[in-house]
């Protein structure tokens, strides 16, 4: 081999290493500003250990890509000329999340700073429709969200679909969604076909996993000195089915095959009503929305009508609870106790900082929380419930779609070069 030939692989390797290093440094700077707020270039260099010339170059590129923008002067500098702050610019980059659930479809588009561009939820009795019909309607919602991003001249980081079932994230294949009656369906492939084989990334994930990520981001934004940072949480999200998402050490816990979080099928309830999975004794048969409605209402009660939006139905339950209706309050206490029995198992195993109530559990939390916390105190072996706090998520039924949008946006923070450079604020 000649000397020239011998140099070529090394040169390519050096070039590749340089590109990889710069991509990593762009990520470091962008995440630093996201996590800690507006910073001067000098402060970023000091905080990250990168030299000032490198930071100036990195910031210039992130400005060109529309990921950062110039802010105000740095008023904290005591001596010399004040530096210019740079801050996260969320307006030109968006992520979309969409969700299929038993009785609704939903979609949300968020920009990089977390501001809502579009959010919609449509009541739909998915469990009694063919998958193809549901996917057709979901595609319409996704296209509406993509159009909203396009109308503001934004770049789309990607679309993430949330499904209440076992999903293989790498392929986007659904293995089983018992409450939908679906199994062995390539949701990602079906949706790509309906969306015209889009160029943007499209992923599929479990809805409780995505809701847990949204709840984790919500808690991080609301951290205070009294409660301290949250690194471990369990989210319980309830509708007809019950799902769980686990964040451990700041990372989503997916399990060996990606199937973790199916807490609704823990066999903790007495034999009785058959679960959507075909078994009896599953936790969701005593804490799911269907279980509550069976306890609190008669068969012909309007709040059982799946054509009504789930929040309208829960508003009816809330009004009865506030009015002191005995049957409603008894049903809520019973569900709250069962919620605590299953929750205590999870707290004993995982010892989370926080147990987050999402979905319908959050809406009816004022009546579920006391019996839930009592059951946890009684059944968790560690003192004071292992230090676990029970909190209600403010995201309601938007948690999964917001988590989906955030998953797409997170890729920008990992690799800012996925977003093209901009000229005069117009995406290229």
C-alpha cells in the first residue's frame, strides 16, 4: 500500500471524528441553555469547559439553525463590557405527538420551548372500529398538526404516536393492545403509508411511557428547594385501561424488550370481571374508568356514553362527588383504596420519589388521593411510605401527546444538526 493510500482512511477517520465532536459540542451548548436558562457566551464556556472561541462558533451555528437567539445584555457582570445573553429559540422547530386510546384520538404540536402550537382531542369509540378506520382518522389529525407547523414556517422534528399496548419501539410494531382489541399490527408502516411516506421521522411508543416522560418534564420545571429534584417516578395513567410509566435515575425504564409498564395487568384484584386482556384479577378491573362507572352509575347513565368526550363524562362524576352523592363517593373511595393497594406494590419494588396520578386519576384525584395514600402508608414496608409523594399531574389527557411531541424534540437536543440552517428566519 502506498503512503498516499495509507493516509486516506486516517484522514476520513479524522474528519468523521471532527464532525462527531462538533455535533456533540453543539448538543452540550444547546442542552446547557435549555436546562439553565439564558447565558452569555463567556458563561457557557466557563460552565462547560469549552474554550471561548469554540463556544462562539457553536453559538453562531445554533443561531443559524434557529435553535438559539440573542437575548438581553448580561446584567450580572460587574466589570467590563456586559456580554450578550443567548437563549433557547423555540419558535422555528416543532414536534408532534398523536394518541390512540379506547374512546378518543388526540394530537398536539409543541415548539422547542414547549409552547403549544396546536392541540386537539376527538371522541371516538375506537374499541368498536376497525383499525384501518381509526388509523385513517388519526392520519387526518396528524396532517392537521403538520399543516399548523408548516403555516408558521416551522421545521418538523418528527411525529411520535402513542398507543395503549405493547409496542416494539425499534420497528413501530404493535404486538397487543387488549383494550382496543388490536394485535400484531405495524402501526408505523400503516401510518407512513397514510401520510404519504413522509420525510420526517415517525415513531410509535406506549402511551404510558410517553405520559411518564411528560410528567417528568413537568416536575423538573416545577422543582423547588423544599421538595428537591425528582429523578425517580412512577406515573399511573387511567382511562378504560390502566398503564404505568417508570422513570429511574432520570431515564425511562423500558425493560429488556420494551414491554415494561403494563401495571394494569398485575394480578392483584379478586376474581370477577374479565379484563380486556381476557384474564381475571387484573388491577385495571378494579381501578379503571369502567370499574368506577360500574360502581357509581346505572347502565343507562349518560356518563357511560363513549361518544361523549371523556372530560365531559368525568365532569358529571365530579359534580356528583361535589354534591355529596353517596353512591359516587363510595365508588371513589373503593377505587382509591384499590389504587393504593397496587400502588404500594410498585412503591415497594421501585421506591420512587413521586407517584404521579395521570389521566382520569388526576381529574378525580381530590377523592382518590386520601384512600390511596392510606393504603400506601399501610402497605409500604419502608418508613413513611418510603418517602414517596403522591401528586396529580396537571397535563390531564394531553400527557401522552405532549410526551410524544417532546420525544421528537429531544432528538434535536441530542443532535442539533438534524435541523437545517435558516436564512432570514425561514427554514431551509
